[in-house]
């Protein structure tokens, strides 16, 4: 929810449904609402990033080359070994790649983490 999208009668059924889905996890109502807000915000940001990427102008090759050179320089310093390892494992995205696969993986990771965190906090 943003200032441009205040709480309204149209949004309440969505919140009610989300809270009902979370009910079996035994969260108190406030925690369930926080969890729903976290999930909703994450989903909105993932979708917004994908829409932005699809509608953006073609990247400038000179700028891309400069960014790659800078990242390579920074990673070569050895000061950021964890970040360098993560970047090294990430393959460039194939244009035909199904972004739904990435979305599902990220959402599953988010939900698994929230559920595990809630269970640990109650034990």
C-alpha cells in the first residue's frame, strides 16, 4: 500500500484472503499482517523490476563495457569475496528465459524463510 493506493474497500478482500492463507501457520494477527505486507511488497518490486527491464531502452554498449570493467576491477581487489563468488555463479540471462521460474524460486525462498522464522520465534 502506498500513499497513492490508500486502504480501501477494494483492497480489503485481498488482505482478508492473504490473512486467511496465513492463518494455519498460527501467527498472531499483527505478525500475519506484517508477513502479508512483506510478501506483497516483495512481489510488487519483482514485478516492477521486470516491467522496467522489458520497457527500458536498449542498453548503451559503451556504458555496459565501462560497468563491466569497473565490476571486474572491484572484484579483482579481493575485498569482496562473497559478492564476487555470487556474481561468478550467476549466468547471463538468456533472452528466452522464463522469468516465472525466477519469480517462483524467489517467492518460495521468501515464504520458506518467513515460515521458518515464525516457527523459530514461537519455539
